[in-house]
């Protein structure tokens, strides 16, 4: 089974009030995990990384240990920077992003088998965007 995680982070100002949103669908389109977290004041790129990290952690928490040894995950988001950094195509230079990049890598290494990353246009990431905005709107 393939799980598709859509992730989006945003901030109102850069830095400013920020939120992370993630939603995961199974291979038949059933929504299995949803995350909408307010992050306080952060940059947009930090929020994007937090959306991936929190989405992966929530997905892992939803299933028994070892489940992802035989099930793949596809992460889709509209942040070209995060996608290319996670694929290893771009270097992670900003000191605030390095720990989040390492955390995302560690979450994957400890809990998942195969995880692929794919850039999608903003229009294809609406569910995650709505969750990130909900988190910013409600500050919860």
C-alpha cells in the first residue's frame, strides 16, 4: 500500500505567525491522518519542514510498529526548496533549517522504509494548505 502525505507550512510575515498542515491518504483515497498545528512565530521554510515532520510522526503513530517496512510513503508539497533538500539535490545551508532537515531524515530512517518526495503545484496541495491556514487562524 502507498500512503500519500500532502504537507504545507505557512507564515503570515516572514517570520510571523506560522502553521503546519499535513494530510495523508491511503492508496484508495481514504484520509487516514490529519495535522493542523500552530507553530508560534516562525519562517515559512521552518513551517514547511514542520509540516513534513509532524505529518510523518502522526502517520507513524497511527499504525503498528513495522507497518512501514512493507508500505511506502510519497510526500507531496509545493515547497520546491524542502523537496529538493530532502531529495539531496539542494544543500541545506540555513542554520535554522539544518536541525529540521536532520530531524526529518531521522524520523524517516527510524520509522519508514521507502519515502519519496515530489513537488506539486499549489493547486494540488489545497487540503494541506487549508490545515496550515486553520492552525494560523485558530492559533491551536
